[in-house]
C-alpha cells in the first residue's frame, strides 16, 4: 500500500482528508508490520474509538476479520466494543451536539475505494447496494437510525 501523503500539508486538510490519511497510515502499518498497533489520541475520547472503528470496519469489508458477522452484527460489535466498552459516553456527546458516531459512519463512504483496501485487488464484498451506499453495506439513509 502506497501512502502518497504529503504530511507537511496537514494544516490544509479538512476533517475528512485528515481521517482518510490517518486511516491509510494505520492500514499500511497493519499490512507491513508483524506486531500490534496501539492507537490513542491525546485525550482518548473521540478519535481513538473513531479510528479503531474505521480500521475494524475496513478490515471487515475486505473479509480479513470477523468473517462470520453480517452488517448488523459488525455494527453492533463495533458500537459495543470500540465505543461503549471503553467508556465512551456517546449519549452525553449527542446532547452537546457532538455527533462523532454519525461522523464515523458517514466517513464510510469516503473510505470505500480500493485505496483503503488491504484485499488483493478485489472489490469490497460487503456492499449491499450501489445507490446510496457508503461501500461497506450501510446506506446513508441509515444515519438517522444511528441517532436513536
């Protein structure tokens, strides 16, 4: 996986590009290293579960992990394990209008290309719809359901 990222330009990146570039770096590390990966932001509050969730969903979409789980199961799994189990208080963030979980699942449409795939030049197999799909089986209309 070639990163092709000019890290010196980070001040000019919007939040989507920042997230894409950090995810690319994590995927490259996972692909090339024979060791674990520690991900932690400065506070451990929002970005840590965001990147772990996106990394997990990307690897799942490539069929590299959690192969027995369907889209509903992997969604519940990542919400429970990556967000709630480690103490993230999604309801308190939602009350303050901080929609990090909505942003997380919204990001899926920006990481659906082969550029974010560790699969061997194969199409992501988890997509269920070509219209309105974000590429990992979750349609953008489902954003509202994530808020409930």
